[in-house]
């Protein structure tokens, strides 16, 4: 379990918070924080929901929430309501391990992510969300920073996105001659699911099938050698003792720029 420093801001709040991450044992909602006596949880930084629906009346007085779910007349089904946190700003600091190539040392680094949610443009295409047959719209994220600070240097992703896969690849490319982040994202034995993934996690760790991982260099190879094998769910920034730099096989997603040598 980890506690990450963060700053939260909305119409009624402007304060430092701690985000608890239980992602070592990935579950449905590994991230959570408490503010004003209300707990929010989510799988990533942009999908926090009210943890306890019984607190809805109190929470809606303090926060902007999007209520969705309920009755769907077309399919004659009913689902529990969900309450998404909306119209907020968040800045998060994520500690990571960084491998410095010049002296082969492992040093500390920090990923900084900053974004805000704004009202969606309803003229754009959106995934359909309903609340008791009425269409509702989630806010849209505007990312102002995705960067890595290490050794006093700041590597900023040109891709302003909540998708760690895209932003981390850009950062790894920038610092490829000097550093690489030592984490699941740059590990030989982890891959994204070919069926799709969240913006933060879920990566699939195949550390129990290392030899099979080394045979995978395409989507077809993934289905031939890894499909159906047991794996663990991990976040991009997670690190375990099975780590190996991603420099011997591309896997389903390809090589990670900047990981070009083995550690001693």
C-alpha cells in the first residue's frame, strides 16, 4: 500500500490530500481518498466515484457528481446507480524508481500529473451513458502536465493525456540516453491486454511465464504463447522482484524506447 501526495481543488475545496493506492494486489478500485468525510474510489485518476452511495445526499452538497445507471426500459434492466466525481482539478505526485545509465544506479524520481475536468462539448461524439433512460454526459479532462522529475531534470510529455501508455512512451524516448523508469511499464514480462486497458492500469504481468514472454513480438504471438495463461493485474508504476528490462522481445505492445541495456 502506498500514499501519494496530491492537491485537490473544486468550487468548495482547495486542499492537499493523500491518495491511497492498494495496487500491489490489483482490485476493482485500488485508488481512494477522503475529503470532507466523503470517500471516493476509482481505478485511475480520472474516474473517482462515491464509495458509499448512502452518502449521496451529503456528498452532492459538497461536490459535483454525475449520477448514472438505474432503469433501462429498452432492455428491461435495472442497475445500481453510480456517482462520478466531476468538475474538479487534481495534481498528483507518483514516486517511481529510475535507473541512471552513467553509473548503473537506481535513484528516486517523481511523476507529476495535473488535470482538470470541464463541462463536455455535447456536439462531440460521446459514449452513451444513461440515468433512468435519460442521457447524461461526463465532464472532459484537460491535462496540463504529465512529467517526470529526476536528478533535477524535468522530462515533460508532449502528449497531454491521462493515458499513461502514451505519456510514458514519450518521456522514455526523451531520456533514453541517460535513464529509464524501472517499473511494470518498462518490464519484459508485462503487457497491455490486446482487448483494451484503462488509462492507468490494468497491465498484465506474466512473470510466471518468462520464457513464453520472450517469444512474443506481435499480437499473434501474444495469442499463441500467452493467451489464457495465469497473470497478475498491475499498474504501470508498480515494481516487483521479477523486473527485467524490456530489451529482448517486443511483446504485444512493442519495445519501450529508452530501455536498451541490462542491469548488472
